[in-house]
C-alpha cells in the first residue's frame, strides 16, 4: 500500500531539467507518467519489426540490437549506413510511429525549447549487459535543424557526451528508466556514446536497457 502511494506520488513530480550544454538537456523522469502506454506501444512495434543485430560497413557486429518505427528506419550493413522506408528483415514498411511516442517527443522537445518537433523516424536500441555504443555523431539525417529526443528505459546507462572531434574530452552522465535527453541546435553534432551496460535486473524490462531516439530524418 505505502509502496503504491509512493509510486503514484513519483508520477506526479514535475520533471527535473538538467542542462548539460547550451542546447542539450536531461529531463529526469519525463517519460514516467506515460510509461505503461509507451511500453505497450513498444511491444506492438517490436512484434512487427523485431530487434536484430546489424553489421557495420567495417565488418563489425553492433553489440546493441536495433529496430525502428515511423516513416524511416535506420539500418547498417556491409554496404553502409542509411535510412530506409522498408524493414530489410521482412521487406515491409516499418511499423507506424505510435501516438504516445509522438506526444512525448513533442512535449520533451518543447520543454527543452524546441517547438513543433514532429519526428518521422524512431530508432530502438536494446542493450544486454556488456553491450555498448561507441562514440559517434548522428549525421545520416537530411537536415540538422530539428533536435533529437531520446528516451531511456530499463537498466541504467552511463552515456558519454563529447565534443565535435572524436578525441575531445567527454562528460559522463548517468541515465535512468524514464529519463529523456533532448539535444539540438549548436549541440546537434556532438560525439556521443554509451558505456558498457552493467549487469542488473529491471522490474519492467528485465536484464536490458532500451533506448528510443526520435528524429526528423527526411
Ligand atoms: C546527444 N543512442 O541511437 S541517445 C543512437 O542511448 C544513440 O542508445 C544512444 O546514440 C543510446 O544514435 C544515445 C542519448 C544521447 C547520449 C549522448 C549524447 C544523446 C546525445 C551526446 C550528444 C548529443
Ligand atoms: Fe547517436
């Protein structure tokens, strides 16, 4: 009973906003009020386009498993990185972007000062313990005017927030279930990555971290 009340209270806390750079923000707990809807929608998406490991052009296998939804999905194979309107696994269009993804992305972007964000692509990354994402820039999108919104779910992660050259020093920032990161404008092309996920168990997602990133690809 007291545990339930405590959880209920948590959902009603306003999100805490942490500014990590000029136009980059962590909105702590921002996704929590709609987390049940979000996870249900995610399940529906992943039934249609399952998570899969992908190859990089250099011949490595990514440690995170990926999928997408929306008009455009991101894929990589030996031929290169690109956005595609079709899931290469089943030769069908990617699943539709759920309304709750759009609503959360618009609200989070707006809370960070980016009005009228309408993403047309959503990448879904699933990390088992030990999986990571090396430092990279997100630059496959046609334009860098729109921000990117990312939602962290399940096990915590330490992300690296770097500079504009791979060798620039990076800040390390912990991200927890329900946190949203928004970055755009002058910070849009910063290098970033995810340190290897530590083993653990999350009550809703088990031994995994899922990150969804909402973008305007086209
Ligand atoms: C923005 N995903 O899918 S998102 C990706 O947690 C990707 O799965 C990561 O990078 C993930 O392309 C990170 C959150 C994030 C972290 C660091 C950043 C966004 C950032 C640094 C600079 C700008
Ligand atoms: Fe990225």
